[in-house]
């Protein structure tokens, strides 16, 4: 039986990967740094807590490589976070094995891992196979997590860490109070909007729908109409709300990658040939300044 090792910094991410392991018929172990936290409820067979005196997850790559290397058919799955990518690459290098980055789909096929990942800004889906043991970083949303069958057994291990890098200080990156990835409704504004007054209109619509406002990358980084943590796309937030409604979004591949798993997509744009309409369930060709106020009025009427 293949053994799946999971490195994830949140219980939600760990639960996704543990669910995938169960569905694949594989045993699973979560590798935690420092303490188990709420990872015991994520659904793996066990949680191994690595204690080495360092606060940097990356410093535990030596220990993680040693654990994964004990199993000739082992598979390390790491969340596609900054720390997850660094740990995964370090472990793959130490084991001399293959690594798949940012996988959006995984399947065990005997002694191989079959994976899909989106490349070239979302234009191409790359399908590859890697022999076990191997390492993969995994994008969020690979599976819908299932309730854990039981609490995981927790084991603590004192391990060697890589002490060559010392963290002197930590300055948190400021983020807003909106979590787009948890929003059930997302109203997204693109370069087709005029300015702050249209952002306010989008916010009014989002408030009426009980949702949040997001944007395309240029709206945040170029025009600075919204914070950078609001932009949706391959290098930004990945959202999958019940309803995604776009205002003036052209629908380039880099953006569509970040919202393609939305359950219902509604697009409003004056350009009938805008790529966003190919990703939409419902499209309205028209001036957003005429269409959106009507939607707001209709929402308010209910």
C-alpha cells in the first residue's frame, strides 16, 4: 500500500489531502511542525509532530526527507504555499526523486503518480506521470474534504533541523478583512470599470447578495482601486463561490484560472467577443452602468 505523507500548514488543507488519500486507498500521515494543533481532526491515520527547536517549517525538510525516504513507495503531498513549495523542493532534491508542482488533479496508478497541472498562464493542461517515491505540491480544491472518520493518533519525534538560516524578526504582511476564498458570492470588477464609483457600485451589489468584491490583477496592482489581496487569478486568490458575477472583466486566461470552479458564472461586459463569456453560464452584453443598477434594484426587491 502506498503511504501518503502530508505537509500542510492548515487543518483545512490537510483535510483535503487526507480525504484524497482515503479515496485512493492509501494510508496517510500528517507531518506537523512544533505541535499538532487541530490537525488531529483532519482525517489522516496519524499525525507525526516534528520537534527540532525551529519555528521555520523549511528547516524540517531534512527530517521530512528522512521519513518519506524510509518508504520506497512513499508520496509527499505539500500545500502550494510559500513554505510548502520550499519544503517540497528541498525534500525532492534530497531524495533525488521527481516533483510535480501545483497539481490540480492527482491519481495513483500502481507505482506511479498521475498528475494534471495548468501551465502557460492557464492555457495548457499538462498531464504527467512520476514514479514513486515522489513529491507534489497541490493547489487548493483538489477534493471536497470529508468528515474525519476518527481522531488521528499523535506521535512526537525529536528531529534534526537545518540551522543554517536564522530568523531574526518577522513582519506580517498586511491583509484586508475580506477572505475571498471563503465567500459564497463574489462580485469581480475588471478594467472595464471607470473608477472608485464603480467599485462602490460593485460593493453595493455584493452587500445585497451577501458577498465580497474582488478584482482582476491590473485593477489592484495597476490602478490600485482595491488591495492586492483582492485580485483573482493564477497568482492571486483562487475562488469557487456559489455565484461569481463579473463587471467589465475581459476574461483573460490568467484570471479565469482563479474562478473557473465557480458554480454559477454571470458576466456583464460591453464587448460581445470578450473571452469571459466563454467561461460564463449567463452573459449580458451591455454597459455595466446600465445593467448593474438594474441587478441591484432586482436584488433589493427581494
